[in-house]
């Protein structure tokens, strides 16, 4: 298995269908064909990469 974010093979399993990439420090969940990638925030919470992309797109419209 490879990380969907950086394609690194250095990943570890942290739970049922949950993995952590030591290459880019992202967590991801695999459910069938669906893969969701999360950034680990400073407080330990998970922030969806999709949500971060949406926020950046909104921010670029303002500029």
C-alpha cells in the first residue's frame, strides 16, 4: 500500500482502515474505493484535506 498524498510506502496502521504516513505526516482512511486524507492539527484533531482545499479556494476568490 502507498500513501495517496505522497505515494510513500512508509505507512503504519493506526486503526481499522486507518493509516498514518511517515513521509508526509498525513492520516488516511480507506473504505472500499473511497480514500479520505486528513492533516493532523497541532491539537491532535484531524482536518480533512478536502476541507482545506475548499477553504483555500474560497480565500483565493477574495484576493
